[in-house]
């Protein structure tokens, strides 16, 4: 199937996507809208795919700079093309490498914002035929939740913020693993598909070495 170019419906931003690979959904847009960033921030997106979250953070939310880390070479190249398409080369970059190798590219505590939309399913759970682009994006084939959080804890200095979206079934695990790494949950948003339905995913903000105390709200999923 041929590539397509989607209109992100804000500030003239567009995104090239390959329908044969993993295409972003509303969860990525929710994450970009949830992240609290400013022009003073230096950020990293762990598992950036085609770059939609980084591009929205730079082109809409106004983050100072953000680097995507993406293990799949074809997706990293697609992100590079999307950066060029949107004229965001001064703010957005991409590293094609496993996030487990993050120490080769960043010093400990070098950034103050990390965003991630990690694989929701553990390897071997659900329907997974092969380790292709879609499987790597949806299942923990190339990286586990613990490794994602290890990377975030390494990158963030004291007071740094982590913004994550994940499946509701893994909420307890995400909170437990985050607190183990001194990533203190401070804000939790439960996303429901429609009114009067159970939450399907959640957004969470953590502060590195933050004090305990969390705010919780519920939001109906945005259509995209």
C-alpha cells in the first residue's frame, strides 16, 4: 500500500505514514496534548515511531527541543522525513538505536522531559504473528516496560517530568515500576472511549524524586 500524508489539523502540521507499518492513533495525540512543556524544555521521546508526538510537541506545544529514539530504521527514516516536511529540523531530531543504549547518546540527568507511548502488551500476549513493525509497536518484543522506565529515570534529573500513555490493565504495574525508580506519579488521567464506559487507557505524569500525592481526572477519548 502506498504512503499517505495526513493533516494533523493544527498549525499546518502534516505526517507521512505507511499503512503497512504502525500508524499513530488517538492515544499519541492524547499524550502530546497531556504533556506539559515549554520553550525552556529539552525532551526525549522513547519509541518515537514516525514522530507524531515529537512533531506535535515542537509544532504545537512549543517545546525547546526534542529527540526521538527509535529502534526501527525504516520508522526512524520516516520520522526524519516528517521533520523535514514540517520544517522542524532546528527543534526535532531522531536517533536510530535501541533505547537500552541511551547512555551512548545522553548524559545522566541531561533532559527535563521524557514522553513515551510504549508497547502495551507483553511479549506472547494477545495476537502476534511476527516481530514486524506493528508487533514491535504493540508488544514488548524489543523493549519491556521496566527498560522504558530505566531509560526515563536515567535521562531525567531531579524535578524532571515523565509523560506516558499505557493500557489501563497495566496501571498498577506502571505505578509500581515507576515508584521503584523514584519517578513519582503526580497526575493520572483515565481515558474512556465514550460516556459511561470503563477506562481503556491512561495518561500519567511522574516527577523524578517528587513528593507523594496524585491528582486524578477522567476524560472522554478525543476523536482523530
